[in-house]
């Protein structure tokens, strides 16, 4: 990848220009020096941008992503692993809660389908 503008970097990373600027303000992305006011970005910045987006998709906060980025520079494998394990535990809790909600809604949908008169159990359940 040749050096590109912020717009091309954002497009390649699947985000908007304002997102890249936001990451720069938060210290997650570098602000390169530019000639004549035009800043250029290379493959390292694109890799970093994609890392940030992937880490966000995994549920890491921007603060945690900043820490992961700093750990990468210092080879902080133990701390990075701990952050990942904490995130896995949070995801497991969320999955359990979603499964519980799905099961409850499935039961309500079946009860609604079987009924022939009166209000639907789904509507009654959500009135509380």
C-alpha cells in the first residue's frame, strides 16, 4: 500500500474519516506529519486501524484497546491474555443472559400460537 490520504485510509479500514480523527484524538491512531498540510498514511496505520476495529468487534473498550496497543509494543503477553480472559468471561455472561431471554421468548411465542382467545401472553408479559 502506498501512502494515502485520511479518506483512503478510512475507506480501506471500513470507517469514516471522522472515526479516524476520533481515534487520533483518543491517542489510538498516530497523526502523521504532512507536507503542504496533506497527511499521508501507510500500511502500519491501516493495520492499526483494522486492529482497533477488530478489537471493538470483540467487545473491547477503547481504553482496553489502548492498553492492548501499548502491550503489543512491550510484549506484555500476560496482561494481554488477562484482558482477553476478562472479555471472554463478560461474553459468556452476555451469552447466558441472551439464551435465557431467548428461551423465555420462545415459550411466550408458543403459548401465543396455541391460544385461541384472550390477550397474547407476549403482550401480557411485556406489560409488567
